[in-house]
């Protein structure tokens, strides 16, 4: 499977057939903006007041900004998901293939406008700062995670925050992804911030320190 920059897809694996919370895997190949000033201007145009810094924790430097998540996202309704799943399952059974994929159009359908800024240190460890705002104030946001994931509520700069660490993450080589998320409401607009890392060396305390600086 090959995706060009700006394209997205969903992948169905027959081994996932009994995993109700993960019927297929969304994947993306976003366009990357490597100029920080241009990226900040794009976010300002979209009415974000808090803009990404040039570095985090002193050693993580800006490497690029992109629309949507670098890990993949799918914006279909429950009906769309069920229909697509049945279609891909049928093709898998008919063809005998364990791996089926479809390109998808996320930009026009995804209920969240999402922008990710990526930082990297000299050890090639990454931090991901994701800023999201709903297209519709009535959208319901739900996060799915395996039972092995650890969740904790905390306080961050006067806001309720949520910490999650997943050691079965399908998108990273380490299979680890942890993040702190919080929401700020201003003039009727809700903005969700997520700061995450896929580095096994990253601690919750260091991630918290970076989140407090934003």
C-alpha cells in the first residue's frame, strides 16, 4: 500500500475481526509544512490563539506541522463504519486476502479540525502537539483504548486534564504512546490540546512539564 502526501486510507485485517473497538485501522500520509513561521500563520488564520513554540523541554525542536493526525483518522458515522466494514470483510472472504485497504476522503468529513506540530530531539525521539476544534459544537468525542492502557485525571494550569498511556499502540515501533489532553473554551469555541510522545524514555512528569509550558 502506498499513499501520497495528503492521502488517507483505512486498512482491514482479518485478524481484527473479533476486536469490536478496532474494526479497521485508519492511516494517513499528511502534507508536512517544515517552515515554522508559515505554519504559525496557518494556525493564526484558523483562529488559534496559542501558537506552537519553536522548542519543547529545551531539546525538542520543531520539525514540521500537518493537518490531521500523523497516525491516521477516519471521520465516518457509525453507519458509514458498519457499511465499510461489511464491504471489506466480504472482499476479504471472497478474495482470501487477510489484508484489504481503501483510500478515504477525511478532510471534508472528519468532525474535528485537527493540526499537529511535531518536535524531535537529537535522539530522534518525538513529541506531538495536536490542537483540535470541533466543526460542530454538538460533536461527541470518544477515545478508545485497550484494557491494558492506564488513565489518570489531573490538573494542568487550572484546567482539568487527562493522562493516558497505551502500550499496545499499533502506529509506533515501540507500541507505546502516551499523551496529556486538556480543553480550553473561549468565546464559545472549544479547543482541545493533546501533547503526546511515542518514546519509551519519556516520563509522565516530563510530559507534564512540557504541557505546562504551552
